[in-house]
């Protein structure tokens, strides 16, 4: 699974052959995981507070097109 970004407390991954809606995974260093939709940048799964990944969400807002393209390419 391609890691598309790394932060000090987590990494961002887009999985191949994943289910809709288009989303990415945030894997925190403590083992927790969140699924975040690309279109709305909404946490749809996981026990992670928005404040814990605020920097990731800001990054994702600026890289939404790349995330969407990567998700689409990996579904083929």
C-alpha cells in the first residue's frame, strides 16, 4: 500500500482495490487508524479526534487532487 505522506506522528496511505467512497488512511504511530474521505476530508472510521490529525487534514486539503488521482489509479 503506497504511503503518500509521512508526518512525525503518522503516515498517510492509499490502499489498492479499496472500497468507495474515495478515501485515505491515516496510521498513527500508536497503532490507531482513521479513514478520511477525500472529497469532504471527514473521518468516517476510527477513534481519532480531528485535533489529532489537523496537520494531516490541512495537508490533504492542499493535496486533494493528488489523493483523488492516486485513489483512482489504484482501483484499476
